[in-house]
C-alpha cells in the first residue's frame, strides 16, 4: 500500500514593511518560487508555492489588506500554483 501525504504550509501573514516599492516584494516572491522548485521531495516531486500580495491603501484597515492578500493567494492557487498574484 502506497501512503500519500499532503502538507499544505500556509504562512498566513508575512508583513513586509520596509520595501520601497511593490517591485521589491514581487522580486522577493519570485526568489521564493525559484528556491522552492529546487527542493526535490521525492521521486522528482517538488514543493509548490502560491503567494498572495496586497499593498495597503491609505486608511485601509489591516484586516482589509489581509482579506485582499488572501483572495490573491487563492487566485494564485486556482491559476496553476507556483506563482504570485498581486491584489
């Protein structure tokens, strides 16, 4: 009997406060995607990564930003994984 395990690790929020622009965040996200693909779990199976990004709009509540980031994450997962989506 073959055992199959699925691990979904979710980093719910990773606030990035210091980047000067959204390009810094997307570059960092792309680096994460590239590094994850180099991790061979077993028999040429690799880790998949989906990332949702939302930049806070002036006067926007933290919960609202998180909601947009969460929606972007699910969009990334729905459109093929191993990608990031900016809200």
